[in-house]
C-alpha cells in the first residue's frame, strides 16, 4: 500500500547496478527501462485491485494498510484482495514481518511458496541505518526487502548493499525543494 514506488526503484537500481539488465515500469518520472534480461520489475498498483492482473514470480510485500478508501470498503476488504493477490504468486514472497496485517495474511494457506521475512529488528538493518542517502525507518525497511530480493536472485550481498547505499530517492518522494520567499 505504501512505499511501492520507492521499493521498486531501489530494486531496479540494484538489479541494473549488479548487471542483471532488468526491464522496469514504475509510477515515477523516468520510471521505465527496457532491459534485455528475463527480469521485469513492476510497481503493482493496488488501487481498484489492479494488481490482480499480475501473477508474479516474486512479490515484495511491504505492508497492508488502509488506503484508497474511495474504492475499498474497509480493512477486511483490503485484506481479502491482498490475500487473493498473495495466492497468485508463483515462487517467492518477501514480506515485512513488522506489519501485523502482512503476517496475518501470510498465515492463510499458501502452498508451494517460499516466504522470506524481514524486519527492522534484523541485524541487516544496521547495515543501512545512518548510511542510506534516503531518510526514514520506512526506507530502511524498503531497503531490507530489496536486500532479501538480492539474496533470492543470488546477487552478492556486498554488491547489492553498495548499490542500495547510493540510492538517492524517487521523484516527489521527500524531495528537497528550494523555498523562494517573495516580499
């Protein structure tokens, strides 16, 4: 629900920097690239449950929270739609165990799917805390998801970490703007 653009952008940068040559489509300025490999990274849109059109091999699940309440009736409706999406994943779910709604929905019967959990309490958070170019615990959490993805894709951790630590952020996400005061 939150952090999709940033997390997909982080993942794209790591895959590009580590030579995996992905294609990506992300909802941000300059948010696309046509690569030549088998990898496709998409920012799956949860609005109006559009992500149900996808059946990903790997899902990075950062959180399940109340958002888009002009479409969703309540949190229960959101969880039902997410559970349907989770069941469409083919191979791996990388999930934030700090989000109780994520954990609750992963406890549902999901067959033949490998689940990799990450948390801000993990030792790896220390590799990111105070070292990333983007601020906030939420970005550390997003970075942990991307490091788990790198592990799944067998990208050496140090290469992935080096790339992630140079991630500068995404258009319209905590951008610094010059303030001009006119008298």
